[in-house]
């Protein structure tokens, strides 16, 4: 699979997931599958024994902060990266609103209207992914696609 600087396993802390439904679970499964198929994830800073991956990651919420528990492939804890979600809150809220519009449009809107809403949805998703990458730049080096899938999983943790 190439570089060891990658995530080999990812999970969401079940206690951090507030709301579940079929659509949310589907988005979660797809994001996890796509992330594990291809990703680039390199925690920056000192890791025990100069560990270089692959990594097991657990995403969870601690108060209003995202916590990423990073472990070795053998499940030994290496570090915890925390990130205040303040700068992502607005984008996440707007993303949820446009997703609601998208799912409503699928039921009775024209293909052109659905495509327009979907383009806006993807644009917000991309913006959230870039914010995430920027906010984590001094803690984790990752490519855009990895950030995009992580943004999806963070949104799952934020659904109220």
C-alpha cells in the first residue's frame, strides 16, 4: 500500500455519537471505507520509538473539542491530538443545512435543482476539509482526500 504514514484503522467513539439514522450510518461507513482504501496521515512531532505508521485512530468528542487518539498498528497509544472545533462550527452547521436541502430535493426537485444543491454541498464539504487541514497543519500532515473523509466523520460526531 505504499507509505506507512497512513491510517490502517479508524473508529468513532460510540459515546460521542449523539444521533443515528440510516443515512448517517451510510455516510459514516462510506467515509471509513474510502479513507482506509487510500489516505495519507503523518502525525508531526515525536512519537514513541520514532514510530512511522501505520496508525489506528479513534475520533471522539471531549467537551467542544475533537480528540484523535493515535495508536500503533498493534494498538499501543502514541499520542492524542486535540482540536477546538470553533472555526469549523459554522461550516458544519451550513453543511448540515445544505444536506437537509439536498435530501429534501432528491424527493421532488428537478435533476438540475438537485445538481445545483449538490454542488453547493460539495463546496461546503471541500471548505470544511481545507479548514481542518489548516487547523491541523502543525500537528498532522495529510492530503486533501484524507481531510475530506475526516471532515465527514467529524460531522457524524456533530449531528444533533
